[in-house]
C-alpha cells in the first residue's frame, strides 16, 4: 500500500470554521483487500475526517482518492511550520492490523503550513 499527496482543495460546505482539505491517493498494489480503519495525524490541535469516511475497503490493484478535512481546534497549539508532517493509516486485512506512517513530502508540508496559517489568521487563500 502507498499514499501519495495530490494537493489542497477547499473545505466542504458545512465544515466548521478553521477547516481545510487536502487530497491523497491510496494505492493497493497487491495482496488481499484492506480495510482502512483509521487515518490520523500527530498534532493534538487538529482533528480530521476523511471522505470516504473510515472504515472503508480497498481491493488489490486499486487506486482511491481520499479527501482529508482537518479542523484546527486550538490555534495556540497548532504547529506554525510543519516541517515533516505525516499521516498514520491503520489497516486491517484477513491476517493482521497494522498502522503505517507516511511522510508525504515537501509540497504536503508547505500546503499544510499555509492552511494552518490561513486558518489561524482569519485570512482567506
């Protein structure tokens, strides 16, 4: 399984203030189908939801676009410069449950840092 960062997008209608969305591509190359049971990130000042909502199933040889909407719960505790942010993805298949960490690269870090700055400064993009 692999996760690739695609880019930022507007938060969905009805999202709380100080929310923003990022998209990733989930690829399952081989093996049994996996169920993504949870997607998390390391910052206590951010909560997140996914679309499709976890848990969701992905078969082998599949690619799925996932929208992650993050909400800043406490600007004072949000990172000002997310240098090596990662996502944790918890998976389950017929044999095991495993949590994998993905560092999605400098573009993800830059987009996340910019979104946090905008969310906590009352500016719009």
